[in-house]
C-alpha cells in the first residue's frame, strides 16, 4: 500500500490556524456523530448532509456548508485529514489566514454544487471534506509544483519523494476517470464516492491557484 505522509513545508509565512483548526473540527464532529446510536447517526447525516434533490429545489442550502465537516466512517475521516494536514498549511502560509478560510469554504461549496449538478435527482446524502480538500490540492499543484510529496510504501517500508505535480496530477486523472465511469449511474449504485465533488473542487482550486500565484510570491524556501 502506497500513501503520502508529508511534503516540503515552506519556511515562514502565516501560521496554519485554519488548516489545523479545520482538521480538529472535523475530528470533533465525527467523534460527536459516532457517539450517537445508529438511528440518530442516520438522522444526523440526513439532516446535515447535502441531498442533491433537495438542494435543486432550494431546500436545506445550509447543508452545502455543514456537510463539509461530516464523514461516513473513520477511514473516510482519516484519509481526508491526512491530505488536509499535508497540503493545506503551505497555501495558508502564503495567502493568509482569512483568505484561506474563504478559499477553503468556497472550494467545498463549489465541489458540493458540482456533485448536485451531476446527480440532481439523488436522495443520498453527500458528506465529507474531500471536495474542499480537492480545492486545496488543485491550488497546491499550481502554487507549489516544485514541492516534493513524501511517500511511504507500506509493504517494503520504503520512503521516497515525488514531485507534487506528479502525485497530484495522477490523483486528478484517477478522479476524472472514475467520475466519467459513473456518469448516468444513480448514487445508490455508484459506489458511494462523490467523484464529481472531487473534480469540481480540484478545478476550483486550480483556478484559485492561478490567481494566488499572480498575486503572491510562491517561490519560497522549503524546509525539508
């Protein structure tokens, strides 16, 4: 099994207040959610998750925000938080705390709206921070293409580095292929992953990253 465990962090900049704050908030919400008995957990997800066929009717629009802090299980949570921890801090360090806050939330909402647009008739709640984190990854590939992602190969206990543009590029291609593969497939039978939220979030992040790269100096010294 191969997965990322870190990156080249930049020296200086703004402290990752919201990057790590969102990480802690997601964990806290999931612990609260997990403390409920099963029927209440289901009701909690139904109430605060994005349900596309309700959003297209203008109902429960607040779930476009609340769903960003909910997860389906521990693996879902841990995977998302790993990527948030690796990639978000460099962006926040460069663009600043409150600008990062706005970027993250808009990225997540845009990602959710993309999923709604692709599957508007679905009655299945969509939850997770992955759309917002995909936006972070999209911005990262533009702002820090020269950064290195630290990879761990579990089977052989090998650690090695790959350029961020390679890792993130492969990740996006995988999402795009999977997203195209489930087009026209009802959410109930589509595998339970909101691929188009990932795609929409990443594209939003790329566009934001282009703007950030023009406005801010992204040629930082990396701390290896």
